[in-house]
C-alpha cells in the first residue's frame, strides 16, 4: 500500500478499545502505578509487590507501554509523567479508583445499539434515580478530576482573598469544590445541596481536609428544594448540566439567579461542545454515556448554555478552558 492509502491500524485499536479500559483497570486494581512509582521497575518486582503472577505483571506492563502510560528504558519500566500524576494512589489527582470503576461499566455498553434505536435507556435511567447507590461509588472516584479545576476557578474569581463569602454547591457530590475553596479562604463558608447519602460522604471528605466547621449540607433534590434568596456569593453547578435536559437546566439556572447576591457568580463546569459540533473529542464522545444513562441529558453546546443563561437573566458570560476535558463557564 502507498503512504496515502488508509490502513486498518486505528480501526483495530478502536474496535478493541475495551482492551485499554481493561488493562488500565486491572493495573489500577493491583496498584501497579503506585508500585512503579516506588521503584518496582521489572515484571518480577511488580509481581512480588502486588501479589500477582509474573506473567500477569509482564502482560499488563506490555499493555501499558502499548497505550502510552508506562515507558521502557534499558529493560526497566517507569510511569509516564501522566500516569505518575493521575494514577498513583494517594495523590489528590489520582484517577485510579475511577479506572477501576469504569472497568465494571463495560458490560453496559452492549446495550448501546438498542439504546440508540430507542433514543434513551432501555433499563433504569441511572442518573435520574433518587438516592441511587450508583452515586456512592462514583462521587469519590470522579472527584480527583476536579482538583485542577477548583484551582483554576479559585484563581479566576480571586477566592483566596475574597473574605467572608458564602458558597453553594448544587449536586456537589464529594464536596471537592467546598473542601478546596474553604482551605484557600479561612473566612469563607460553604453549603452543599445533594441527596442525604451523598452529603454524608461529602461531610467525611471535607472533614479530612480540616474545614468541616465551615461546611453545611442541605439534604434533598436540587430540582425541588427552594433556595434562599440573595444568599450566596458563588454558586457551583459542576458536572450536573450534562445529565439534565434543556428545560430543567433553564429552570435551575433561573432559580440560581435568585439565590445569588448582587455581583455574585455562577460557576458551571462541564464537558461543553463547540457550536458546530466539531469538538472537543471527549465532550462529543461523552454524549453516548448520557444517552445510555439518562432520558434527557447530553453534552451541550456553548450556544445552549448562553441561551439558558440569558433566559435566567445572566448578562456577563465567559468560557474558560482547563487542562482537562472540563470547560468552566462564569456567569454574572
């Protein structure tokens, strides 16, 4: 074949993409990235440290080199900078628990052909079930992805020096935004509105950061729970809009507008799609997750957010990229 002819290599990688999910999940399950970081740089050493077979360790190492998460130098293995930052256990940015969790979700993708035909879930709509045990595992596993984002928003808003501000986190899950911002600003206070079992998790995680005395929770559904008028300087709506339909998002943003003090800021964090639907890649692909798990959710365009925010009365709206798939939207 000549150089300008297509080859099947990329298609083969995509068709077998579940191998990457499985290899990554298995490696995380046996703490391979953590052991590599600690100097276990051969299959034998990894097998000894992790309690797995040497054959298994070598197979995972080969796979991790193949997907670009481990490097091989003179017969010794080491994490790439990416793996070192995001897959070593104990680091605040570690996504190793998320890697393990997503491996357990692979079987659900077998439903996707029928879900596409039906236009939505053919089983329970996971994200719309109140107090769903699903969230208990998810909220802690996904929290590290927001660590860099909390820092970016804090800098954009000058939160460290903002003084006695009041923060509301809608559907805040693990409490990652509250924990980060209360740590930066000793005069700030934060409230999280989420289901009771999720708030229990957030209280524990926020307490571990030593800021629980300034963190309170409201147990309930943010769709129906009333918000105090003009009570908050910052309201956070992070990774929730994608599981909501346009009508619910519009209604909630209007409610948020009433809860903000004059000059206050709404912070939206989510996977946002370009208006012409040409990218970003992660946001486009993530829409399939919402088709599979929600009846109304999706990954929404910038134009959608602008329209919803305008209806809610927000006039100053800006979009800010981050080093992750997340886009930050600030609205005033």
